[in-house]
């Protein structure tokens, strides 16, 4: 999941919370969590490939 432009999902979630818009904050927070999860999965994938390619 790529951010829309340079959108920082976590920052947008905080801004929405400050405005009292909990539903929007939850959407932004979910997008942020998905982004974090994706980065973690990419690191795991790289590690698995590195192990698989070892002689």
C-alpha cells in the first residue's frame, strides 16, 4: 500500500483526532498500520530469500 502522494497516515490520524473526527482517524490509523505491516513483511521476505539462496 503506497501513500497518496506524500501522505503521512499517522499524522493524518492525529489531525483527525484533534478535530474530534474519530471515524476518519480510524481510517487513517488503519492505513498506517497496513503500511507498517507491509514494511515488516517485506523484510521477512528478503530474509527468507537470503536464506533460500545460501549454498
